[in-house]
C-alpha cells in the first residue's frame, strides 16, 4: 500500500512539474533561441571579404545548426512528461534512466543550455565597463594626473587605431609611450594590463624597462575606459594586441618583446605564439623576440575553477568552468588577413607553440596570489592536484614552454613576495635574486648587456627614485608603504645574496 502511494505521489509530482516549469521554460527558451538564431541568418556585412568572409560563414553555419537543434528540443518541452523524457533519451541514449530520474534530467539540461546561451549573449564580456559592471573609477583621476609626471618620464599620449576591426571601423586604444631614446628606440616593450586596470595603472611596472633605456608602449584594452567602441571579448583582445604591435613595428626598433600582466598575459602569449620573429619574418616584418608572463594563467577557465573551488559549495567550480567554456567556445577568427583559432584564452597551448618557434619566456609569480596560485592553508592546489605538485600557474606555463628542463625553468622564473598584480619593479628593489633573474633574461635576449655589480646598484638607485616619484603622484598609499626604500641599500630586507657596490658609483648600463 505504501509503495502504491509513493508511485501515485511520484506520478502526480511529475505531472505538476511537467505541466508547469517545463512548459514555462520551453516558452522562454524558445523565444530566446529564436532571437539568438536571428543573428546568424542575416547576410554577412559587406565590409568583410576574402578570408574574413570564409571564417564568418563557417561560424554562422555552426551557430545556425546549433540553434535549430535547440529550438527542436524546446518544442518537446511543451509535451507533458513525454517531452523531458524524450530530451533525456535523445541526449544520452546509452544511459537509460527511470522516469523519476529522466524527467528532471531533461528539464535540467534544457535549463542549463538556456542559461549558458543566455550568458553567452548577455555576459560574454565580463571585462567590459560600458554597462557599468566593471567601471574603473580611477581612470579620470589618472588622466588628470598625467601632466604631473609626463615630462619627467618623456611620455606622450596617443590613440592606436585598430584597422579592419570586426567591431567598429573607428575604434582606437588609449596608449602611453615612455621613450627615453627621444624617438629612436632600439628596443621596445609592449605592456598589457590586467582586469580592472588601464595603461596608467601599470606605469610602475614599466619603470623596470624605462630605467634600462627601453621604450615602453602601454595600451588600454578595448572596452575599458579610454578605449571604447567595443565590448571586450577574446577576439577584441587579440585585435588590440596586433594593432599595438603594428604601431610598434612602424617605430622600426631592433627588438620587440611583450609583457602581459594577469589577463594581459593572454595578449602577450598570442603575440608570442603567432607574431614572433619566425612568423613575422615570412611577411618581412619584425616580430616578438620574447614574452614576460606576469602573474597570469594557463587557461582562463582554470582561474574560475581555482577561485570557485575555494568555496564550500560542492560542484560550484565545475559548474562555472562549464559555463565559461560554453561562453568562450573555440572557433575560427580572422585578423588582418590571417586565420587563427580562438581557444578560450588558453595560454598553455600558446606556450607550446612558442616552444616550437623557440620564443623565450620569463614567468613572474606571487607567493600569495590566490587567483593564479594555491591556498597555503589547505596545502593543496585546487586545480593542479596531480602527480607533479604545482604551486602556481607559472609552473604549468614554464612546463609547456621548456618541457622537462627544470634548470631552465628555474632560471626563467621570478617569485615575488605579495599578492596578485604586485609590481615587478618593487620586487627588483627588494630582491637581489629577482634582479639577477631579470637581468639574465634581458641579457640572454640581447635587450641589455650583462651588468657588473656597480651597474646593478646604479640601476636599482634610478629605479627606486623613479618608483617613489611616480607612486607619490599616482598612488599615495603605495608611496607611503614604500618610504622605507629611502633607507640605505645595504639595509634593504632582500632575499638571495646581497651584492656590494659603491654608492658613489654613477655607472650606467650600456645597451645594444
């Protein structure tokens, strides 16, 4: 008797669920999918031609098939009980389920599919400030302060226009150029900022190169303050990177390398993989000779997994990783007459491509970086719990680039003491070990000569003065925290062996 009551209750419950939420979901999802489909049945804009048109046609065809299949499944949701059961069997015919399990599974799948596609069209641009979600309030203040430091650091401000942009024909990037060579740079470094930042935010990082006599070009990501007319996406970030490189190539330097901070690392790896010296030589242009990956990731989805796995809610990391991978699907894209594949910001894959072309990589990690690193309290890295224990995403990037050569990996890694996005310039001021690693990478790639002890000391003194002067203007809190740097260099709390040098030395490093 009790069993019969349970079965009757189950049937009634399934009927209520099927006749209510199932049909409501079906109606909402049907309207959404038809709306999504309409974007891919329109003619391809006439401004596209050649390989760009081929790539768009391929992507349009893929999404048309996807949404037509989705609409067919949406219609099944209107059938009481039968619809979700059919959806369940269509999606996984090799896994027969009981009615009580199949019905919620079918509804859950359709809801998840709806949610993923909704996110794709509404929230596929998590870094975009235009809707107010990621507004960077300090930008206007940074612009006001430019007059106070621009002369001191030979700065000029300009717009780098993105030619043949697939988003807006007139869009440009807010950029800053620090040029100690007065217009005739031999080496140029391109710096890409992280999320929640602009070009002004990473001026302190640029000082590392400026004080070596290297020209620094800092551009603001498209969609961020100063670089509007686009919603930030994987495609737009790659367009930004190539446009910035094209601007630097017009300066006709002897060497170009890139420095990417946090999410800016995805732009640095893109140029390092596909616009390096070997690749660009095919077109008679100067390419990227090296990449500095500053506190960045292997895959962006791994960052989401890393962060969400630190929450007590079971399965949350898997859910968000799944949603992200759906939002940033792999697809073909065309940039400036060349075909590429969007891979969801997979820096690890690009590092392997760099290995094929022998592009040098320097990785920078912070020991308290819970975005790109591990949780010291649990002693277990949530993403990389494998046979080979890794403490930071930098380990994965170095392994992808240099494979099993642990000695080279150690020589190409700087470990900072602090949290996410700590300035490299600060690390070079407090650690002789980091300074030696930095100079080793720069000299090995012909970006500066190997300095002696006195030259290192002179460089550090110049860097310290510039760091304090600039932070006093831009970041008063950072300046107050760094005042202890005014003490004698021999008293600095450094890690590694402390070198000795005469304070009266005015030697400078010679550059090639």
